[in-house]
């Protein structure tokens, strides 16, 4: 499956608890249709004590989101946009913003 979201893209969350938040894509899981956005969908994992004398801890991490719940933010017009694929003269593909027609 081909997705129009790539690593290091800035995206905005469309629905859920973190609706409206923006962040950078850090990981993609294309087979599962998921992605991880920096600072969004934060979860807490409780770690047990492993050695005598040490204490347990709480680790925060960003959990994956479905790709359908995010929209790419155009770096030129700063609007969340749907991405269009434009084929050039020599057959190269480019991702293009639907609002301002600039390549992403």
C-alpha cells in the first residue's frame, strides 16, 4: 500500500484525544497502516524493579496512530492538506499540496 505521508513530514491530528496537535512523523509502519508522531498519543509504561536496591520507573512514549487520523501540513501555506501525486514530463512523481500547488 502506498501512503502519501513520509518520515519527517509535519502532520496534524484530525480526531481523537489529541485533535488539532501537530508533530513530526518519526516512524512509519506501512503494513499495519500506522505511524508515530512526536509528542502525540503519549502513553505511560510502568517498569518493575529488576535489581535489589533500585526503584521502578514510569516511561513515557508515543504510541502509533492510524494513518487515516492525520493530515499532512504544507510547509509553504501551513495548512493541513490532502496530498496529490503529480507526474512530471520524464515520469518522476512529486507530492503536491492541493491548496497552493507547491511540491512538498
